[in-house]
């Protein structure tokens, strides 16, 4: 048994106690909606010009949706990795998921979103990354992902978030206003 499987079994076994089970299900299934709502609040409540608000909203949602509904299904078409509860009888699913597990669609979505937020505001970005990690760990504990599924989704989401941000920066760059990437030079 490798560390991926043993970590999934350990977290899933820990999640079987009633109080922990409820918390894991909350963070794996319902907390993502709260994080998405916080992104909308963060974006729309910022003291930014209207155009920047829409750019941030477009980058964040665009990168998250592209990662989750563009790249994840494409990768899953070639990497048909069963869910941990299907693959290993020692793992009990706390809820059912029917698709393949690699990469994690939740991790791809929320790490893409977190990357864009981080590129706009480091402090808020750290909080969004922390929330994304909590979601990922909860999904491993719930028995629906292996740790490497989360890691793969996180890397994919981070890359997509960064790439989408770079495209927006190049597209909306004005010579008289230095972009965030040029300020550090």
C-alpha cells in the first residue's frame, strides 16, 4: 500500500466518528458554496473601479469554470482513476460521487479561484487558499478522493488561474498604468 492509499484510509477512518463525520460532510459538500459566495462578496464589495471589479469577477469565475469543466473532464477521459471507496473496501464514502477521481474538480475550481484572488490581494488570497485546502482534505476524509487527486486538481487550478490572469493583464494593460507584474521589476 502506498502513502496515497494509506493517507486516504487514515483520514477516512478518522472521519467515521459521528461528530467528525458531520464536519467532514459540511466542509466537503456545503462549505464550497460558502467560499463561492465569499468570492462574490470579496469581488463586489472591494473599493475598485467598476471595470476592475468585472475583470476580477471574470478572471476568477472564468478560470475556475475552465479548470473544472474544461480541463478536468479532458484529463478524466484519459486517466480513469476510480474513486477511493470504489477502489478500496477499507474506505467508506460519506456521500456518493459517480465520476472518476483524478484530478479533483473541486480542487481545480477552488485553487483556480484562489490563485486569481491571490494575484489581486495576497491577504485574501491566503484565506482562499486555506479554504481550498480544507475542502480538499475534507473530500479525502469523505472517501471520494485520494490526496494526489487533490494535489493534481490544485496544480491544475493554480496553473489555469495564473494563465487566465496573465491573459487578462496583457489584454487590459495600458502603457500609462503599470501592471502588477511590472511593479516588481
